[in-house]
């Protein structure tokens, strides 16, 4: 379903889950579902990045493959959808542009950007961070290895823009999945079977350093 063109959908509480999703995995899916239930949100839109400005490595899957894997992974959850907004955009994918487009398409909606703690702590280094924080509330999900207390400092500095959730820790990263695939190790149960099958069929992450 297209998140951008339905008048009825111009309102509500919308979660935006951005990421490279190279590949999408259970850490992402768990984070999105936890945030949806906790905030609560009417729906969560997954936004696979087109050309991420800060990430470059040889084995990166193309934007279409990452979009396809995201679509497959969210199937079956009626609250989840996927957007092509960054897949179709030329040039670098900036979160501020994506949020501005959502805001323009859904002026009455409250936007919640769902991020892991690692990404949340990095937001001050993103393009136009203050504009980002004026467009949304950042919902922060715990991530192994990152200390949540730092969010309080960000809130003190940036005016209570972050809501930290007490989530279980899911110690899965896409980097780990790519490295395992590269060395021929099993990735089953780190990401849905449909994504494992897609990676195998398309021979993603094989033969190139992650
Ligand atoms: P990579 O290892 O390539 O950086 P990743 O697993 O970190 O991949 P991203 O696409 O970079 O995945 O992350 C997208 C968003 O999902 C970020 O906000 C990130 O913090 C969050 N996220 C990723 N994995 C987890 C996890 N296991 N638990 C909670 N949040 C996560
Ligand atoms: Mg990451």
C-alpha cells in the first residue's frame, strides 16, 4: 500500500523505520513492533535507504534488492508497510528529506522516527539534525553495546526530542549476517526464511568483503 496518497491516512501516529536494511533482520522487525505497541503507533513505514551517504562497502546490495527483502520480511504484519521514497530518490538519502515528504503528504499526522540507540546517538552528526527533530519524535530502541543514559544528555541538549524504550536486546546486526553469508555460515533464524531464500537465490554477499 502506498503510504503517501490516501487522504484517510493523512492523520494518526506514524512510525518511520529507516535503515540500510542490508539485509533486514529480526532486530529491525522486533524494534518496529515493540515501538508500535509501546507508543502506540497506527502503523510503521519501513524506508530502505537508497544511497546511504555514510555507508560504503563492496558487498552492499542494490537499493532494489534491499527494498525487495524489506517487502518480503514485513509480509503478514498488517501494521507494517514499506515505502519506495528513498529507493526512487536520486542522490544521497537524507532522513530530513524523507520526513519532510511524509510531513507534506500527511500534515495532520504525528511522526515517530524509530531508531536503535547507536543510530539515535549519531543523529547530531546527520544532515540538518535540528530540522529532523522539529519534524518528529525519535523513538529509541535499546541496542547491545550502547548505553542508554546518553539519551538523557541528548534530551537535555536538544529539548526532549527522544523517547527511550526499555526493550529486550536483540544482538543481531546486518554486518554480522553479511559476514556469515560471505563465509558460508548459516543465517537462518537471524532474518525471516523468505529473506534467507532471497539472499541465496540472488547470491547476495558472496565473494565480497562486507
Ligand atoms: P549494519 O550492520 O549494516 O549497520 P544494522 O543491523 O545496524 O546494519 P541498519 O540498517 O544500519 O542495520 O539499522 C537500521 C536501524 O535499525 C537503525 O536505527 C539501527 O539502530 C536499528 N537496528 C538495527 N539492528 C538493531 C537491533 N539488533 N536492535 C535494535 N535496533 C536495531
Ligand atoms: Mg547500522
